[in-house]
C-alpha cells in the first residue's frame, strides 16, 4: 500500500519540484497550502492560515496521512509564532519562539495526526547539493578558503537560532541572515558596499555561506538557494556562494547553474 503524504506548501518554486518527486515515488498526495497559490489549483489543495492550524490538522487526519512534509517559503511573525505555540501546547504563549522551538511543534503535529514528519530531501534527494563546483567558474584557492570560513561562521550564527547564512569579506564577517531571510541579507550587503563600508571584493572575496543550524532537524526549514539567490549575490558584489553539501536544497538546479555561469558567480558545495 502506498504511503499517504500530506504536503504543506508555502511559496516559491520548490513546491512543484517536491510534488513531482512525490508523485514519481508513488505517494498518495494531499496538498495543503498556506496563502494563495493559483498554480496548484489542479491539486484541489486545502487552504489554511497559520492563524488557524486546526484546519490543517483536521485535513491531515481526514486524509489518513502516514507522512507529512513542508516545502516552500513561510513567513512567521512573532504573532504567528505565539499563536502556534499556544495552539500546540494547549496553553497561552508567554513569548515568541525561535526556529528551534518550531521544530518541537512539528513533533507535536505528529502526535496530533499520527503522521510522521518527512524531509524534502527524503522525497526529492536529487535536489540536495553535492560536493564541488555546482555552477559558475572554478574557485581558486583564496575563494575556497574564504568559502570554508563563511560556512564555519554561518554554522556559528545558526547556533544563535538567528539565520542560516553569513556573508564574509575574506576573514571578516560582513552581515548575518536574520528573520528577513537571505534576499534581505544580500540587499543589506549591497547597501553596505554602496556606503563604502565593504570593499570591492578583489583582495578579500565576498562569499555567501549557507548551511543548516547546529542540531537542526532536516525535516523542517532546510537551507535552500535558487537562481534568484545567484542573481542577488551578483548584484551585491558576492563572487561565490558556499553551501553545505548534503544539507542544502538547490531549487531549479539547472537554472542555478545557468545563472551562475552567465553571471560568473561560483556556487560551491562543501562538506562541513
């Protein structure tokens, strides 16, 4: 008997790729969408709001899901985080919760529905970044050294439960990802360069490092990049993007390579 997968879909191009992989693997699929996604109407999704997670819980139960997964972008304000904490704990939330605590709520969803969490990388392993150059020019020794340093700092920043990415100039950290996400981080770097606070990257390469947080369960919020990440990196003066091999999703892999080749941005998978 095929497993029944409830896929909770956020925004972005990752969702169609995960749907295609799930269908290819033979999952019986039920789609739940957060917000409006007109491109998925053919799947007759259950639409729900994070302000009312009960709708999703009931849909997962009614479908008889054996597994559930989450894919795509989701914006979690403090109000939403407090509401989710209150709903899943059964008590009023006294404070906002971080991403690490969100992982605990996912486990509560398992208790409430009987379905086990599943990572996108388990459904679509072909989306995982491998090791080596994934697009753009081959990095030289200096860029590789800087890339490893960027991933080390990204891992440390993740320990603060803040974000999954850091931009460095040589050995100097320029900016870290926060609740605004990677696109906002790169816009900030662009502004810092405009202000003259960051050099042109020739002597000290500007590198974006992105990796999972320490002890982060990979069934929720796995780091991901797409062609837009490469475009925004180039606009910000970033010459290389370093990602954790086996721990980062490549959304539209071929488009990432084509964009990186066209813009001259090295995309590198490194083992932490």
